[in-house]
C-alpha cells in the first residue's frame, strides 16, 4: 500500500556531497558515503542521490560511486545523473539501486522512458523535472543544472509522462532550492492535477512543518528535501539529521 515518504536528497558534485541555493554556489558538506551510513542509522524512508555533474559534463553515470552508495545503503535508493541509455539503467539496477531518475535524457529522447521501462520496469523509472517560476505565472522547464531553458510546456510534459505510465515524477523547484522557506504549493498543486502516478516534490523545506503541510495536503506524496537534513540553525552548521520516530509519525499522520 502506498504511503507518504520523507526523503533526503543528496547532491553529488566532484564526488562530494554539496548543497546549492537556487542551483548555484555549491557548498561542500561532506562525504556522500558517510551521509548514507548516518541515514541508515536513522532508518529513513528512502534516499535520492543525484550526480549534478554528469549530464552537464556530457558523461555517463559514475558506476563506482553508485556501487559504493548501493553497497552501504540499507533503505530504498533512487539514483540519477548521466543516465542516457537502456544499458546504463540495466547496470545501475544490477548494482542494487531500486529506482533510476532521468532528466536531461527524458526531455531529449522521450522514447527512452519506454525503452528503459521495458527492461527494468516502468515502476522503477523516475522522471525528474527542474522548473523555474515565470514572472507572469506558470513554470518553465530547465535542464543542465538550470542553465538551459527547454522549449516544452510544463503541463504538456506532465500529461505525456502520465500517459506514458512512468513510475514516478520528481519535480524540483529551482526558485526554492536551498532557501528553506517552504515548498511551492502552487507547483505541487499543478503536478497533482496533471498526474496520477506517485509524485515527489523537492525544493524549499526548512522545517518539519513544511513536510507536514505537503503531506497533509496531498495524503500520498514524497516530501523530498536536502538542506533541512544536512544543516542546523541559522548559521547552517553541517549536521545530518532526520525526524525521530515520534516526529515522523506526527508529520505523516497529521497529528
């Protein structure tokens, strides 16, 4: 039975764990393998690891990194970064990763979604979409770490993904990335209105109340975040954290 998930999202840059603000100014916050080990102990629902260099550098996945992460990881793992072929997806799943996330490749070769799904199962395919709010309203899709606007209508793309039957859609707000002022609820509303598959929303969570608001509003959703799980206090000291069981139950149950 599907339920809401509270999901740390780890960004990897030059094989280090980083956090960004609006996709800029990557700050090194530690070793991704060590972070995975800590999250293991905290019994997180799921974890997302995104190599933000791969597609921007026009290279394939870092299979050594993937193997190391998958070997340590004791929770469901979603990996994205540089996946551009069926063989990439096949190798990653063989390494023990449950879900693969594609972004750049899905936009530029939509049929790849179906091709990968035929090999690993569509339930294991997550399509990641990075969006930025337009001044006049609505959202534009961007790729390559938010540096390149895509000539594709956001709601049209959501509809196509829904019709294709992808396992999940992960929508990341560039405007809210790292600012820790709350999710873009209008964006989340659009994603829910145009899709039937599981949704994960990323970008903006600064408190557990932000996670709770998202989950209360949609009942079943992935509440993904980065900064809230790696920073503590107004000076953003690096500290890996996750809701303890009582806090987690309060977020998930609406108490």
